[in-house]
C-alpha cells in the first residue's frame, strides 16, 4: 500500500477532532465576551450571605450561596449562585461583593473566579485537547508518513526500447 492510503484517513480523523475543538472554542469565546460585557456595565455593591442551599450530587451534597443585597434604589433583593461547591464557598453572615446590571437586579452575581470565569476556562481547556489531536492527525501523521514510508525500489531492468520509425 502507498503512503497516500494512510494520509487521507489521518486527515479525516483530524477533521473529526477539529469539530469539537471549534465548538468548545466558540463557547469559550462566548462566555469570555459575555462576562467582559457584564463586568464593564455592572454595579458593585456589598451583600451578605443569608443561606446555603444544599443540592444532591454524585459525590454528596453541594451548597449554593444565597445572598442578599440592596440595589441603587435601596430595594432588597435575594439571589442564589448558579454554581455550588463542597465545602461551601461562603458561610452565612459573610460579606460578599455583588455585581449586577443597572435596572436588572436579577442579573446579580458574586465577584468570584468561579462565578465569573470558570465556564470560559473549562471551555478553553476543552478546546486545547482536541485541537492538539487534530494538529497531530492533520499535520504530524501525514508528515511522518511521507518521511519514513519506504520509497518504491526502482527496477533494475532497462527501460523498454521504443520502436524506431
């Protein structure tokens, strides 16, 4: 079999790895830009942790933080983080920094790495792994096949003579 017979399947595999990398990369960019947009418009206020909401998970119980804060009109609001952890990230009574969009207190988030950036980071990491495999199958495998594949051995018989006219 010729080297080309192995290069084409390698490229197909590389493309198959490239598709999830593009999807995860797109999600990473989306999460990053939406968090940046949120931070550029958000108002920062102090809040207080009022409760820890338990939820069952595979590894036991995790706790989401419920917090209370006053908006610019001095109206009290309550919100719960979209993520949970074990051990709990906060204790009841802790002071926390709350970010929310003006006129939309339901957009409230705690200023923390987990609440703001973890989604973008996870998607970025999920982009790197298939991207590396894609590069291996699209570039490195074909390059290696071309360099190490044995070249056809030329025959030792003389070339056929063409008839003279």
